[in-house]
């Protein structure tokens, strides 16, 4: 089973690239989604844009996603320890050494896979552009 996690506030092509690549790494894909409280702590009081139920519903509707779990901690470490995935997958802004839970997965004989970033896609950049664009 493969695992990935994130906020997934405004789903974009970069997210889809990571999710589809993650699914290809295992016979099932479980996605951990930061709770609303967790996102506020990590990203600030104006986030998330969409609540955790909406974000989980959108992810759960994707063919490549087998299950979605919302977690309240700032990192998915507890979830990784419970799920014990064979593969943990993250986007290219991480290295195998910085993936939370990666050492746990590797200690169990699993792998850490990094998917290259899809250029030009970022929720933070999209929100900044939208807020600065008065032409609508």
C-alpha cells in the first residue's frame, strides 16, 4: 500500500501528478489530509480555503485514491506508524531524508519515493495571484 499526505486545499495538476504516481507505487493509495485546525497552525489563519470534509470528498472521488484519512496532528507521523505503508510518496519539494515517516517506512523494508514538482502549480501562489488580481 502506498501513502501520501498534504493539505490539498485547491487541487491542481501538481497534486494530480503526485497522486497518480503514488497510486502506481502500490496496490492501493491512502491519502492523509491535514485537518482544518492543523492547516491553520501550519499555513496561517486564512487557510484552509476549503474545509477538511470538502477536501477529503474531492480526493476520495479520484479514481487513483482508495481511501482518505483526516489527521489533526501537524505531521502524519502517527498515521504512518498506524498504517505502516510499503511506500511513502511526496512531491519534489522534499528529499527522502525530510519526508516525515520515511525513516519508519524504510526501517520496515519499505521505500520513500519523491515525485518531481510540476512547474507552475502551487496553491499558495494561486491564492496570492487571486488576491492580487482585481480584474477578476
